[in-house]
């Protein structure tokens, strides 16, 4: 199994979507690449993200990036849907340089690569979200989510 961290705006919807993808075996809502080691002082540069543990024999980084691009506006900076701010930026983070290289290559192959605002960076740190944020949309399906319901259900197994 391998691990990446996907940021696509509000983590509730991203987690609900990513959980349904082929090859994804586990998810955890959290925050990545902040300027501090804890969230005690606020978000301080963190991106809301989903720790994604996946089986690379079933799904590739390129495929995971393709799925991410289905649920985000890849041109938007620090905004997805009605959620605005640095913590809602989009990206892929990983401790594995091969993941970062594959994600960057995915973007570079696109005809619109020069307009893409999705970060692709090494993971510098990660903090899991509180229990109330884990699987939030499964428990509170009427909460706001920038991802259309049809996409949340598109890959359900």
C-alpha cells in the first residue's frame, strides 16, 4: 500500500468522494503542509486534505489525479465552491518523490498546464482532523459540499 494526501477544497466532500474510488483502501481527513506542527494556533498555512492509502496495483497516481480533477476547479486559487481561503487550496502531497513526479507529469501533459493552480509538493507535515470531521458527510449528508451529489456517488462500490 502507498499513501498520498489529496487537497480539493473542503475535506468533507473530498473524503466522501475519495473513499469510493477503485484501489483506495483507507482515508483520513486532515491538514497538510502547514507552517506549524499542530493546529492549536489555527490553520497557519495548512491545506485541508485527505490522507489516501491506496493499492498501486489497482490505481495509479495519474488516475488519482484524474479523479481529483473531476471534483475541483483546477484553475482556482484558494477557493473551491463557496469555500474561500488558503486552507481550501488544491494539491497532491507525498513523502514519495515518485508520486510527486507522476503528479507533475500528469499536469504537464495537459494542454492547459500553464493555467493549472494545483499544488504538487513533497509532504512536509500532516495533522489528522478531529473525530467530528472524519466521514462527516456520511453522518451529516445535508451539510454543505462543493462537490455535486452525482460525483459523490459516481464510483460508489
